[in-house]
């Protein structure tokens, strides 16, 4: 055989086991191989040489599969087409900064594969296949893929579960281009044909004449309670996760390793992102302007002013537009705050105390109007790569050493150092807040957005393990008492946290939140349940009442 034939054989010998490795399970091998044939038909249409087309296909397969496996390892979710046009434009810079040790070698690997492919093309002098034959090859490859895809179950095969398992890393991406990924029009995957009547509104539980409390909500990015994994913590950390006389417990969230926007979505809307199937990662884009009932809108209707402090920029993942669409009109973004906010320190540390200082000023301005205030703060300090040390090596050395010994993980040691700074900043914030409130009642709600990626390797659990989707929540009362009838569920679904917050504040409930309160009481640990007819009929009621526009 000549050099071209040897390269062709080598390419086939590499690509076959590579596809099997990316697919992981024999149940989708045939889809993976049909995908390879489709890629070959497409590349050969563009490149007249068969060997060059084969090696370009190999490069394409290796790139897509490797990126999908890396994404799954970090986030528990396969690569989808929507990641490229919804998330990548605004998040690539942040991903590169936060995960440089993983992303940079991956980019160099992709560049090496591309360079090898180009070098092969330069050295190989192969005859060009006529265009009519290439068109026939492409048409046959496309037909073969579509037939295989249809016979394998089509888009219904790629339900949410398959997209969140360590499998189908190649076929899932291509299937998302054929309707199994994000759609232009979001739709519930758990909705009934018939609506259920919403419950009547519930009046406020505050004693007559007492003011409604301020509601202060803090999203602690990438934060979990180590005790969930049997790791010891001292009293100061225990008080942070479970304050005395507070409602505290485990919070079930819907993401692992990243995408706090999904936790934010559930808090603001009272809905599960999983209810939108493979669109769940893109709810800030696809449901922008479609949500007509939200926590901010309800609070505004009962007399609250509001202020929101985001740790990101308005362009990041469409945050600015979505916030406005759900009623958050007074939003400040850390990346655009003017002096005296220390932008250089923020880029270096993302320290919580910087956000708290600004938030206290916002709360004071809002409270001056005489209205109760809803203040929400999203933090960032524990976000990102925990291989990287944010602070000086001599800060909290004892905590780092004890954490390393307890978990056998340097990343956990870094997590605990950042958590120590989180606790310190929050304690200082509380002291200033108590003085500023001057006796006015307030409810403080804090929760973890998701677990950091390293907990999978630290515990030996796959990213799909339910324990990796558990963070914490706590609701404290300041200058007031929590209603005796309100109890803390040991495990609470994130979609119910806004409802529990309103109950803890003794605020009046409209029919939607009154209905959610009944669902919360029945099953607090799980919101997304396609087999639950009450929730499916509740979603139909929301759509028919115009609370959610899916037209």
C-alpha cells in the first residue's frame, strides 16, 4: 500500500475505538458511527481528497467528543449545540480564566490535531474525487444518519437523562442539531392537558400594624455544607450553615459544578429548569420576556421595593435582559461598579465583603422610601478552579492543613480557605446590617448555588450522583420571630425556596404562591416530577392564566 492507503487504514483504526469510547455504551454506538459517516460525507463534500476528509473527520470527532467529556466532568452535562450559540459568546472568557489548567491544554491539543491534519494535507498528494460523487456520498451519509436517528427513537431518545450521563458524548451533540437540543420555543415536558384551579389568595400572617420585614437573599456561589459528606467542621462553620433558631436544611439544586443561573431561575420564578427538558441550560435566553409571574413581581405588588447586586455583567448569559423581564429593574453589576468599588481587587479575589459593602448602601437607599425592601446578592468568591489559590499562602494555614488531611484533597483545602473568608465577610455584614436596621424586622435567606466540580473526584462519585446536587439553605429572622407554623423541611427543592421565604416573612400570597405553598407542604424535597398530575395541571393553569407565555 502507498502512504495514502496507510494513512486511511490508520485513520479508521483510530476513529473506531475513539467513537466507542466517546459513546461509552453499546446502546448508542450505532448512532456514533452514523455520526462519523455524516461528518465524513460533509467534510468530503468540502475537501476533494478522501484521506484528507477522513482525517478532518477524525479531528472533528476528537474535538467534539473531548470537549463534551470535559464539560460533563466539570458540569455533569454533555456538549449541546445551544452551548455554542447561547452560552459560549459571553462565557468563554470566564471559563478560560476559571479553568485554565484544563482548558489551555485542551485548546493546545485541538490546535495540534488541526496542525497534524493540515500537515497531512500538504504532504499527501491524492487525486480529487469528482464533485458529483462527493454529492452522492454526502446525500447517502445524511440519509443513513437520519434513518438511524429515527429508528433509534429520534429526539425522544435524547431526553434530559441521556444528556446528563457519562455517555453519548458525540451523538448527543449532533442529535441536538436535529431537534434534540434547545428549541426556539420553550415548552414544558411536565404539563397536563387540563388545568387545576389555583387556590385562593392567603392574607399576610403579620400581626396588625406590624411592618413587613425586609427580605435579604444571598446566593453563595459554589458552596456546600461539608457535613453532607461526613467531613468535620468547627462551630463557626456550623453556625454559618445552621444558625440558631433558623430554618435550615439541605437544598436540592438542579446543577453541578456551574450554571448558578439555573438556581437563580428557580428562585425567581418558582419553576424547575428541568421542566423545560434539554432547554434547561438556556432558560435565561429562551424564557426572557415569557415569565409574567415571579418573586420580584409579586413582592412589588405587595409594596416591596427591590435591589439586586449581581457578581457578573449584564451581558453574561443574558442576565441583564432576563432580570428586567421578571421585574428586577434596579440591578447593579460588580464588573461595572464605579469607584470606590475596587475593581482590581474584585478581579483578583471576587471577595464577598466588597459586595456586602455595596449592598448595604443599596439597602439604606431603598429603605429610606419607607417601603420594605427585597435585596438579593449573588456572590462569586468560591467559584472557579480550586487548584488556584486566591489568597496568600499564609492565610488560614491551619484550616487548609486540616481540610487537606480530612479529605485528602488540596482543592477541598482551598475551598475551606475561601469558605473561611466567606464566613468572616458575612459575620461583618451581619454586624453592620443589625446596626443599620435599627430594630426594623428582616428575613435573611442564604443558599448554595451548586457544588464545585472537585466534589465529584473528592468523593469518587459520578457527576450524575444526586448527592452532588445538594447544597444548603437557611432562613433567619432579625428583629422578629419566624411564624410557628412554618417549619424547615430537612430537604427542600430549590424551586420552593421563594415560597418558603414568603411564608417565613408572613407575607400575603397570591393564588400562584398559595398553590405552591400547598405543593410545598405535600412534597418539599422534589419539585420536578413528570408523574405528578397535580404539578402538571398546575403548569397548565399557569400557561392558561398567561403567567408563562409559550406561544
